[in-house]
């Protein structure tokens, strides 16, 4: 009997067809499977062609996937929505996956050439108008970013959503801390298992292609855990710097609280060279199947592939959906002319004695400490599953907690932030984790965002790489001098949340085991147990939470019920601010 480590069990659930968003086949759609498109190097890519039952030729959208979509789930969303709107859809497998031959080579020139040759083939078919788009979430979204630069003229628009752009920062390491379910889970379980659903397909070309696949190529991010720093092995599969090469019209959708594909892809948006749109919402990975973003994808293609003047090109380029609820209904919308939004201000809170977040710099020196480790606490006691809401309700009293006074004016928390910790550590390294939440006048605590950093990688910040973002190169580690006060700066990923007058900001500084058990972050901590001492003020030391806000003083709609927001769990407390 094969024993599966408990930490990997949730991934077996994550790879079902339902999790990937496929639907049953409608009667009014013509599906042709086992089309094999030969690339210039002789490798054949598997593709299914989906067309509306009547009419044609059709503008065509490619969904390019590593999950065996061409055979196992050709109706992966947004295919149903596109077919209903009068598009043909081509569900194609990356090389080395599904029924395609060769080795998986995300980010290489060969991968880009595959995309270009596939676009050209689609445009030449008699059922196609010659106008082609690309769409899809997650890895299907990332693939578009590698194909778009230098793409054939037939590619008229792309719509990547809920995707990542940086293998190191978005997937395998968060703030330099190894994230084993992203790395091991995707490369060793999720992608291979989804792709292998075609193993029993009675098609000789598919079987022959499967025999040529290099299984080891799919395990690249598994092996990456042995590389603790960013480097070439990560960057070949990272698209974060390709924005200046993308001329094709691009619509980006990112959900702020997506654990699998963090919303850091929004930082590509300013670099895109062609017409562009950015949509943001609270919510997680499941927002890729929500009616709101899928409807906007169809509108985007209607304009660029069909020439329908539907007004989308005249709308504000940046749209932020706030307080989207669990049924994925949008609460309200705010629009902006650019990202980052113009006129943004910094809302500063300073860590002070007695667990307060003060409006001004504390006048007296003080400090507070918490313990971390050992490693077994973080790995072996992980709660099973991904029930973020349930785990949020059982957050333990561990680490340090700071709470602000009620804010006087409502505002929108839009954009990234920064957690500054003047701190000393009793060992050569530790993992610093901060959890931000909002506490309303009832004492209800709603998750806002997190910040993470492996302390030994706290240097090498370059703020010119991504203006408005704390960018760290993660090129090397420097052991800490025990007891010495260091200036640690942790990136707070983008926020999209209304902060109502009367609410407070709460910061929890916690050891890794709290993040693994109660936030669903599966992190590999440092092999130490020790103490972190946070210094609040004095001799130039200032520990602070710095948040980006816009529309200070704005009027906001009534707050939704606690626990109703997509991707933002809420736990109820009393009216006491100490809950």
C-alpha cells in the first residue's frame, strides 16, 4: 500500500474536473477531438475544435493548457460562454502534456513558437474568420503572456486571468519562504494528474505522443525547492518582465485573495504596450469561473475579434470590484484611469506599547517579544483541507497583536502596502509573518492581507523595478547576528477593500505554524526555535504598517454581513476592541 503524506492529501481533491471548471457537453456544440497540429520541429500538439452548431466561419479563441484540456475537458470555462456568444474555441495541450508530444518547456523560445504556430494554424482553417484570441485562467493565463510577444497578426486580443507571473515570488517561495504545496503539489501532483486523465484514451496518436513526453520536465518546480534564491531556473518560467514586449490588446483580471496565483500580476499592467484593461476583485482562484469576469472577457473579444462597438474601449481602463460576496455577486465598483491609481495616499500606523497601532511615531522606546518554532509545529500539525473560513474562526492567541483606534474617515484600501519591523532575533534566521485584518464597530474581524519574509533575505530591495511595489531580488541570504536590531521590510500584497469610518486595523505577528494551520499557507520554516523582539520606537527605529488608500472621505454603501465576502473570512466577536 502506498502512503500519501497528509500534507499532500488536499491536492488530490484540487485536481478533480469540477475544481478545474469543466461542464457537461451541450447538444448545440460541434466538438472535434484528436486534431494533431504538427509544429515546425515535428512535435504534434493535441487540440479539440469546438464550434457553434450552426453558422460560421467564426472568430476563434484558443485555450492553451497543461491539464489535458483537449480531450479531458475541452469545455473548460470560458469555452461555454464563448460558444454561446458565437465563437469557435480551440482547446490545445502544451507540448509534453495531455495528448501532445515532447517535453513541457514553459517560458522557452520553443514554447513561444508553439503558440505562434498554433495561432497561424487556427487562422488558416476554413471554419475560422482568421481573427484569433487567447483566454483562460491560472496556467492557461500565464501561457498567453509567453505567446503574445511577437505573435502573428492573427492574434487580435488576449484575456489572461487569475494567473501568476513569477515562479519564485508567486509560486515556490513567498517572501523567500518555501511554499511546498505550490511547488510540490502543482508539479508533482496537480499538473501531472490532470494531464494524465487522457491515459486511457483509445487514440494511437495520443498514446504515441504520451510515450515521447519527458515526465521529468513537469517536476521542475519540485526540484526548485533545493534552490532557495531567485535565479535562472525560476526566471525561464516567469513572465513578469514581458510587459514591454506585449503589443496585443490585453485584458487582465486578478482576484486579490488567490492563494494559488497571487495578484502580483497586476504589476505587469503598466508595462503593457497595446490597448489594455485591468479588472480587480476580492476573492480567490474560483473567481475565474464567476459571471462578472467571464462576461467581460466576452465583451473584450466582441470588440477586438468581431468589431462590435460595445463601449468597452471607452470605459475607464482600471475597474475594481469591492465586496464581491460568496455567490460571486459584485458589491460595488470604483474605477481609475491608471494603475497604481493616481492620488493615492499612505495611511500610516506605528506599533507601540500595550499593543496599539498609533497614528503618530511613539515618543517612548518600548519593545515586545514572541517565540517561534520548532519546525515540527509548522509541518506536522497542519489542519487538513483548505477551509480558510473555518480555520480563521479558530485563530489561536499566539505572537503579538496590535490594534489601531477607529479611523475617522472612510477610504478605499487599494494597492500594495508595507510592514516595517525594527526587530532583533535570537537565532541566525526566522520567518516573519504579519496578518492584517479589519475590526468593525461590532468587533467582527475580517481578513485583509498578509506579509511574509525569510529574515535572512531582508536586504537587496530595488524599488525601481516595479514603482509602487516593494521589490526584493532574493539573490542571497545573510545570517542574522543574534540580538542585533535589523530593519525588516515586508511587502503587503495588493488590497481591494473599503475601510469604513469607525473600523480599526489589526496586525497579528505570528510564528509559521499559525500561518500553516489557520491561513492555509503550507510553508517550510527555518530549522530554529527562538524569539523575535519587535522594537517600537527610539533612536530612529520605527515599526509601522503602511497602507495605500484612495478616496479618503468617500461615501460607502452599508457593510455586508460578516463572513459573506468571497475570499475574506470573518469571525464574530463582541463589541470590545480587544477581541
